[in-house]
């Protein structure tokens, strides 16, 4: 690689002239971006793309914000031009007028992002760039608008058809395993030994989606426990010194942790595909598997209880949790709890609730230790998804429904209006 | 795989109901496409995408044309809506108005194509679909416009950053080699033995670009001969019983054939990147390589001579060819010869001309057997590309220039106007 | 690789001195072998091993015979030394006397062969060397004895535990596929298209054993047809334009061709392991497979009939074939037919006979077109193998037994003594 | 794999009969071994081999010792039979008498070990078995003799031609990396972070030999630091927070740790091949590398000084170390220091000595913190190896020689005779 990059350096240096090279290093990042948008040359395009990404990478936050504003303001769509092209196309539809309309209605920054993506390793750099944009642009309308262009392109690039599912095991390269440790967002992995307990025993599995242009970067991963029966607590699943079950003996696959890895891919949803694919693959491998469930946190429970002014006792918590999951909505009739929104949106049902199921500090703080099993019945997820998407119907087991009903007396003092926020 | 697809079939069948399944198979392809555009569900989306692609695949040309017209007419941009969204955004720029504008100014068929691409193997199917569109839609304005949407998305999906360069050797899987045989467009490969002569000897190389979502389908490939000196004829390069040169002895790499493989990727250019990458890699591997040249056909020479009414003798052919390459233009000051446009556009120069260089029937018919070496000086390709792109400057060696000058007397009788067509 | 071998050349040249190098190239191959046996140095050992193999490779048959005689006569075991060491060990058993005995009772040529094997690619070269020895040494007692040393070492090196089973498909590299074409010994593969018909359809499979030190050289391969029912003729299996069966529909796996690839591995048996492994793997992949049979030639049938002076009519052939397989023995009570010996020795039974089953010229010449199914019942192969190995019991289906009995009248005129040869 | 082994279990169970299976589990390990030696059947052979290895694996030390004694005593060579076969061969040399002699002079336990090796995973199990034998058989003459048979076969199986060199990096699977941590024998790796510092920076490399039949088990590995100049201390090489050198800038490759991984491969030497191969590969990759040196411990220095009764001061230590390495011998004129024997035997020279070079507790205890650079001049290693092997010549730099000479005054009081032990 060294010889190669030396060679390339030499090639480009001489090809484009030392003077011009010198120019570039003195010119602002924004000018390089403008040059990249306007060049016709593929070679100079590659070189400019490399420069822009390298310069952005070494820039501080202030310079990055300036760069984003440049994109937002100087590479925005031109309404007058777009309107003229639209009129021309409407008047005389043809390949030429349609081409002009497509060009005029797309902001040039989309083409800039595509051109930046032409060099090796650029996809990961652009995902990191969007993570910066989300962090630095929050509350700034034009930067929030700019984000839509990144998101639009990323949806196309990170299409399900391009993703690759790979098992994560104790045979996985260490550089990927250390990212699993770093990215685990639900139940912290506190050491390599902890990681080993989650990927090495034959009744523990882990799977991740990867994109071919970012082969060392997991996009999302799920951790699975193979069990007999549905577990009602998470700490035993992660315990040291646990005896492993022979995988073919398992009747239940428990998705006990799902973590998105890339802040720069926020809003590009992979979780549904991941769960369906993993469930399908496990079902094919292990014919005795009869159930696919989660063991999930209820991150918003305690906050809601507090906001609603509901006094609680430990004994009542599962009932209140059932009510919270089934009846407490935010706008658009969606459940207030984000994890519930995710699994119900995938076509799962609320299957069971467990007190004392997550005794970690975080678990107690979020939900008083209560956890929930969402159950995926693969034969009915499509139908349930449709009902949820169309009417907001929340499917639940009879047990959970009656548990929720039992919470009514406790809600008397709840503040009005809260449930729909 | 069989178990898996059985399982999936079972899952979907029961999940969505046999009745509904039955419905689908009776409903027209266009309705399925409409349903795919409007569904919110990922699972039903996948199923619909599978159905649409399968149905399109088994449809006849008439049905395909009808489908394309449906996309062209019912999934087109709505000018009124686009105008309203544009006005709203211009009046009150915000994330919300910008999002609405992006949505309204993009024709729904782009989202349809993206959704079709969510299932495994879809990318190749969509490339094949566009090949049909190009074939069936020629001369039909709305279908030619529709093609721009495919092209727009393909440019994004087949971004250089996503492509993978792989050497093609005698160790390459047979299913890929047979595609090389089928796709060779310049000098036909007439048997497996002929193929072997192009990929097995150590002084013969072949490289192709692949896309991760179409791992068995080369997109474009180049065949290279490593030689001492610049060759002036192609048949000796491909001869049986030839003694191979030790690769490190070579001082010249000859790109003697470049073939695009996918009709459905017309207009998405890979050749420039391929040549630059291969040249760079070979330079790193073989330090004695001093020159990168092509041995190229001149496909339009005889046709131009005939059209221009120029009488010719064999002796004069190279001079006329030099004139043709350097001075005969079509609109926009670009060379009339398509191969010349490609290499000059990449920053190469016209280096030398050879009579009797391609004695095949095709070679004689196209150019009276004359071939040309374009030379890539990697240190100067960027600069030359810029000059060509900006001013139409055609770089040539002094020998070729004086050869072209020597053709002037023969052009006296040439028909007016021809040279600029 | 070039840089590397250049470097190594430089290293060795200077390290060992040009003078000495020069010496070597002038000295006879036999002296180099003697030097290799006596050197203590690993580096000089490698260099010498390389020289010996290269020199042998470029030697003519006369020189190869001379080299083999050198090994046979000058690197043979020394009876006096072996006897002395044996006496010493018997008198005073200890690690030291045992070590001396092991050393003295092993001929030095075994150590020579091991030392030759220390360089990359040597294993294949040694297998080729033994092929020469078998060819050139036939009938020469000391060379036939020498062969036992090669065989002894090869049995150890080509141990089942070191072999790797790999499927051969249309995705297999072309350089391996062309060896399959070349090595097919039962039903000739006459083109790449013929090969494709045997490896590409989903109801056709091929598997080969490989050794890690010869990764591009199949050792043995078997071709399998997945069918419904047991086929009674081979040409339909190999026919062009045949409609393929969906693999999961098959109830029978037919081993219709097994070929050893390496003449130099004669006497090292892989076939039994290969059939058992392939049958086990296919059974795991395709649960509906209920039968594993061969469709085998009867290579010695016509020759035996002729030798025994039996007049025949086509109608009688299957009966005579049944008799031949079940009752005609050579020494040691083993069946006269070599293919029968192989499959019965593996624990198969003679299941059925078919007239007109191989209409090729070879098939008619060998067996008048008759073929036989041997059936592998995996649950009983071990038991049947034991009975065959212990008592020479030949298992056959009732139908085959009564067919054989029906041949008795035709045997009246058979020459005495023949049946037991 | 589970389905497969279930299937095999079923196959074998039924094939061989439950009664007989039951027999086996009740019969002693020794009887199973006897059966394995005498069976003619490949299938029953595999099954028996599996049983023997499984039973040995779960046996306690007493049972293992008994098993080893069985091999040593009942599967030993039979002197009378060997003598008779030797006489017969000497009297009438032929393939038949030679075959009989080879059979009679090889102890049956060698065939047993080969047969055990026919099943998957057996090679690793046999290496572990020999580790037990070395541990349990020490001082027992017949078990020490038995070990020679294992060693004989292992030399053949672990032939250099079968080994594969693989780089160990931060991309290596975690299950292999944890073995590197466990097997490091020179400078303990105390955590995954410590490991990362040795394999991830671009100026740190690690390489291991693997055998194809034990793909997850390194046999030996070497750790390399790329530096500018020859380092004189080891702790800085392993320090946290160290700035890495760009690999192409390095002029020196330092082999600072070599560890054998498999106790059961004692006496099968890989180190020389490993160092030569790694040096050759690094030289090809990094053309500026000018020197290959070690930074080695001197494990026997302090012990010798103590034994020899030499009073010492820190200032004198390097001189005494130089004398120790150059002049203190054990039997057969070989250096007393084992690390010196290894590197000098490979053709290296004693290049330089450093006080305070290893400040770890172990380093101080072994050698008072002194370390030594052995230098490999690839152009001269062969020649130096020969001189060392033939005459015991120890090559050293002039500086080391004069340092050793300066130690003479301090040796006055040394105990007689010690230097040659």
C-alpha cells in the first residue's frame, strides 16, 4: 500500500502541477468543495474529494459548522431555476426538459456528496460527517434541512439489498469485536470476558449488518440467547459461570439487546430487517425453536410515572407498565415508549411483563427493574404490522391486557393529558 | 437455501392470508407496483417487491412496455404539487418545507425503484429492467424520460466507492469466465482455449470491476498485454503458441480490449476509473513498466471516409486516420470517433498509428486494418484531461501530428461540412 | 513473488558462495542427494532439496532411472548395522538404544524423501516422482522395493485426517475444472459443456478430496446424480437438454463415476472415505434422500467370458454378469472384478443389473453394455464390510441372487479353473 | 454440524449394533487400541479411533500412564520377528521380503498413531497426548522410548512443506489472539490492551506457523518491532503511549520474542524456518530494512555466575555476559545458553550486549537485566551455520569479542570445570 500511495502522490503532484497543489492547501475548504462540484474531470475530482474529506477530518467544530453552512446556503436548490425548469417540463415534456428539471430540483450538495463518495473509504467518512451535522446542526433550520439530503442519499446507499448479515462470534476479528463492545447500548459489555460470554457459548448468538463499503464497521447488531422457556430477567442471561444449553435443545430465541452503531445513520432503519432475517435463519438452523421473543427495557416508564404524578409501589409496577405500553400514546396514536414503537411496528405483540427483571442501576432508574417480552410470531407479523400501521392497534396477550386493566384504579390521580403526549 | 425459501414461503403465506395471496396473483403488475409505493410495511414491501420483479421477469415485451408506461405516466412528478411545495419552501424555508419539497419534486417511481431494490438479487434484476427500457423505449419521449430516473439512481448505487476491482485469471470461477467470453466486445473470444491465452500466461492480465450486490456479474473488464516495446498489431498478441514474456521484463502495458458488460448500465461510466486503477496497480507491481498504451480500433474511420467521398489507397490510410482522429469533430468540438473521445477524455494522447494492425474481417471493415495507440502518461493525464474538457485540445505525438498534416492533399475532394458532423 | 524469489536467489547465492553454487550445477544429481542426506543445516538443506527436485524434473528417463537406482542401492537399509542395533536394543532397552535401532532399521532414503518435502510445492513433485518410479521401475525388484518407502511416507502424509473435501461446481476455478476434465477415467468428459452438465444443474454434484500441500490438485473425485428412483442406464444421466430435478425432490443419490487423479498415489486408498463422507453430507442436506447407489461399470466381464469360453447371447448377459460378480473369484476369495472388490469392500451390496446401460464403445467392449448398481445402506455398511473382509461374504439383493442362479445352465461349457483366477 | 454428528451417531449405532457398542463402552481403553490395530475395516477403524481418543481424553493420569505402558510394552517391535525378516530380506532381497522387513522393524504403535490420526481433529489430540507422555513418562525408559515413535511421526506430519505462515494482527480472530496471549513465553502479555500494542501499530508485527489440520492452533510465533537503529532495551518497545514509526521508515527489524506453543511438539524445530521466512518476507515488503536482529534474554547468565562463584558488580555484567555467551560451553562444544544455541545454530552472530535492557523481575533474575542482540545477515547465515555446526565456531562482532576479553580478570576465582558443563 505504501508504494502505491507514494506512486499516487507522485502521479498527482506532477500531473496537476506543484503550484496548483500549493494553491489548494492554502484555499479554504469551501472553495475546494465548489471546485469539486464544477470539475468535469474524474481524476481531478478524485483528488479534490480526497482533499475535502481530509481537510474536513482535521477541521475543528467551528470550521465544520462553516462548511455545513456553505453547503446549506450556496449549494441549495435555486427556487427560480427549479420553477423555470418545472414550467418548461410541464409545457413540453421530453427527455431534455425532464433532465433539466431533475437537475434544477436537486440541490447541488447532493451531487457533492455523491462525488465525495467516489474515493475509497469515503462512505464511512460521510457517515461520520453526518454524525457531526446532527450534533452541530440541531435547532438550526437550514442545517436540519441539509441533513435531509444526506439522509436521502444514505437511504439509497444503505438499501437492504446492499447489506450483508454476518454472525459475530469468538472467531470474529478483534477489531470488529472491540466495536461490538463499544457500541453495545442496552446492557453494557464491561470486558473481553463479558463479550466472550455473549458470543462464544453455543446458546448465545450475535449477528450484525455490514455494508460492503464499510466492511469493518457494524451498522447494527442483535444479541440472542437460546433458552428453554421465556426468560423473565436479564442478569441470569449474562451471568458468569452459567452452564450453556445445547443449541438444538432450545425452544426459544431471545433477542435481549439491539444496538445501532452509527450515529450518522440515524433515521435509516435496519432493526426490522435484522430481526426478521435472524429469526428466519435461526428457524432454519434449529428446527425445535418454537418462539422468538425479546427481553426488552421499558426506557420511558419511570419518567412517565413521575410526569403523570402517579404514586407507585413495587407491587403495582408491572400493571402500570402494562398500561403504559398499551394505552399511553404520543402524537399520531403511537405508543409513547420508543422500544414499544419499534417492536410493535415490526408486528410483534406485548407478551409478558416481569418485575425485578433488570437489577442494574440503569434498569432500576428507567423502569424500576421491569422488563417486557415482545413476541414475534413470524406467521402473523405482517398482518399485525398492518393493523398497527393503519389503526394503531397494539396487540397484546390476554395476560398483559388484564394486567393493564388492573392498573386502572391507580390512575385516578394521574394528570390529564399526559397519556397522549 | 431450499429449507430457507420454503420457510419464508410458509411464513408469508400464512402471515398474509391465502386469500390475499390469491388476489395478488390475479391482479395486474401495475397494481402491485402501486401497492408497493403506498405500503408502510417492510414485510409486505419485501413480498410485493419480490412479486413485481418475478412478474416483470416472466412478462412479455408488450406487458413490459405497459409497465414502463405506467411508471412514466402514473408515477411521474406532479407539477402542481411540486410548484406548491417549492413556493412553500421558498416562502418559509425549514426542515419541514424542505422535506415536502424534496418529496414533491422527486417522481414516485424513484422510490419504487429503491423499494424494489430491497430484496436479495434485486440490483441485477433492475439493471436488466433498464436494459429492457432502453431497448423498448427508444424514441418514446416519456420512456426516455423515465430512463433518467433509473440512471440517476444507478449513478448513486454504482458509485466508484462501491466498486471492487478483481483480477480475472485462470483461477477465476468458471461461471465468471464464461461471462468474460460472452461480454468481450472488441476482439471476440472464440473458445475456452482462446480465453486461456488471454488470462493464463504471465504476460497477459485481465481485470474487472464488480459491485457487491452483483458479485457474479462483471460490470466492465480490460485485457492487458505486458510487452517489450509498443505493439503495432493485435493478432500477434492473441496468437496461439506464442512464447510468454517474464512479467518483470515487460516495459509496456498494452490495454488492447475494454468491454462494458451490462447494457442496463449504459451511460454510467467505469472505463476511466478502471484504466487508472489498473495502471496504478501494475506500476506498483512491476517497477520496470515505463509505458501504458492502448492498442485501439478506430471504429468510425471507413464510414467517415466513405461519407466524405474521399478516395483512398492503402498507403494513405494511416495519414487519413491521423487526420480523422485529430481534426474530424462532431458537435461540441468532440472527436467524431467514439474510442478517441473515451481515451482523450481520460487524458491520453494519440501516440502512433499502424497499418495492417487488425486483419480480422471486422478490423478491415471498420478501419481498413489501421489501429492506434493511445498513450497514458499518468503524470500528465489530469492536465490533459482538463485541456480536452475545457478547450477540446487533442494531444498527439509529433509523429502523429505530421502524419495528419500529410493527409491534407488528399482531403481536397472531401465533402463540405462532413468533418464537423 | 518475483521480488521475493529474486531476493532469495541473491541471499543464497552470496551466502553459499558462487564457487560452490557453480560446483553444484556440475555435480551429478546423486551427489546432491547424498549431500542433502548428510547436511545438518536447514538452510543448505532447503537449497539442496530445491536443486534435487529441479534437476530431477528436467532429467530424462535414463537419468531418473539412475537416480532411483542410487536411492535403491546406496540409501538402502544396512542389514549388518540394523542387526547390531537390534541386538543392542534387545540386550539393553533404553531410549538411546531404541533411537539407534529406529535409525538403523529405516533406510536413509526415507529421510531423504522427508527432507525433499521441506520446500514449498515439494509434495506434488514427490507424488509425480513416485508416478515415474511406478512407471520406470516395474519388474525391477529393487525399484519395486524402493516404492514401498514412498508409499509408507505417503500413507502418513495423505492420512484421512489431513484431507479436505470440497464440492466441485460451476463456481470452481477453471484451473481445477480442467483437471477434472483430464482425470475423469470412467465416462470421458469431452468438452467444457459436457463438464457443465455434470456440475451445474442442481441435481448433479461433484466432490473431490484435496491435500493442503497440493491445493490445486484433486486427489480423487466422485460424480453424483440426484434422481427419483434408481437409474438403469448412464447415457440419459449425461444427456444434453435434460430437464433437471429440484434437488429436494430426489430420493436417490447415484455415484456414477469415481476417478483417482494421481498416478503417484496408487495404493493409497481414498475412495471409501470419499463415498462415506459424501453420502453423509448429502443425507444431512437433503432429508428425503432414501438411497445411495452406484451405477457402475463391470470392466472385466467380457474378458472373463472370453477366457472362460462361454458362448453368450445378449439376453443372457445380465445373468452371466450376476454370476460373474457373485461367484467368480481371484486369489484370496476376492471377486475377480476390481470395481466389485472396491464397493463390496466398502460394505455395499450388489443391488441390480441392467442390460443396455452403457452404450458407449468402451461400455460395450468391457461388459456388453451391462452395468450394475451397488447399494450403500449406511446403517449396515460396517457390518457388511466386516463379513466381506473376514469371510469373503458377498451381499446381494434376492433379485441378483436368483439372476445369478439362472446363469448356471450357461456355465456348463466354461473352462475349468477360470472362475477362481 | 449438530445434525451431521447426530446422523453419524445414528449411522454407526445401527450399523455396528447396540450390543457391540455397549461392549465397547465397558471394555478397557487398551482393548480398543488393540482392536484398532487389528481391524481391516475403515469404518470400524474410524469409530474405534474416535472411541480411543475420547476415552483417553476423559481418562485420569493413572489411566493415561497405563495406556502408555500398554503401547510401550504390547505394541513394541518384536526383536525375533524383526531379525527373521531382516535375515530373509538380506538373503533374498525383493519387494515382498522388503515389505515384510519394513513391517517387522516398525513397532505396531506407529501404525496405531497413524490410525488414530484418521479422524477429524485427531492431530491436535495426538499432540496433546504426546504432551502428556512427556510429562508423565519422564525418567521411565520405555515411555521415553515410546516418545520417539510419536516424535518420528510428528516430524513427518509437521514437515516445513505442510506449514502455513500467517500474520497475527488486530484483525485476527479473537480465539487465536487469546492463544497468543496464553502462549507468550518470553515477555508476558498481561491484557488485551498489551496484546494490541504488539500487533496493531504499523511498526509492530507478529507471525505464526499453523498446520492445516490444526487451523486454530499456532505452533510457534515471533513478535517483531520495526525500528530505526538497534534497540538496547525491551521495555520501551512495549511501552504504552509510544508513538509508532511509519513502517517504511524502519531500517531494522527486531525479533524480540519467539514462543513455541505446543508442549507436544517439543523437539520438532520450527524457529529457524520461521525467522528466515519472516525476514525474507519483511525484506520484500520494506526495501529500506537493512538489519535483522533479535533482542534476546540470556536466561542462564545469573545461574552460571552463581555456580561458578564469580563475584559481580553491575558494571561488569555485560563483559561477563559476553564471556558467558562466547566461551562457556556444555557438552559437545555447544554454548551453555539455550537461546544462544538456537540463534547461533541458525547462523546469527552475537552482535551487541546491553545492561539494564530488561528491568522486569524475570529479566533481573535471569541475567541481571542484560540482554543481547543476535544479528542475522541473511547473506551469511548459511555459511555461519555450517561453521557453527561443524566446528562450534561462535561468530561475534569485534565489540563483543573485546568485551568478552575484558572479562578475563574477573574469572580468576571461577570454579574449575564449570565453563564446560
